């Protein structure tokens, strides 16, 4: 698991996601997790690097996905 996968998994767990699975793909890494008992997934472009803007961007995507699942 590379640093991109680790940082995505840590971010999901910090925001309350459970049962986190990272599935590497060709163009996108798919982060699958559960929030409130519902399965959710977020595609993360494989070319993304962990820059200063990366973590807040992913965090807001995960937060919006979890809020929509309620």
C-alpha cells in the first residue's frame, strides 16, 4: 500500500468511516467504506500526489458523500 492509499484510508477513518477497503485500479484508486451502515465509494485519481491541497480536497469529498448518505 503506497502513501496515497494510506492517507486516504486514514482520512476516511478519521471522519467516521468503517470497513475501509482500497482497491487500486488503472486510472483511479477506489476507496470503499461504510458510513452509517451504508456502503459508499470514492474514486481518487491515481495520478494525484499527496500535496498540501490533496488532503483537504479528499476530506471534503468524503464528508459530502457521508452527509448525502444520511
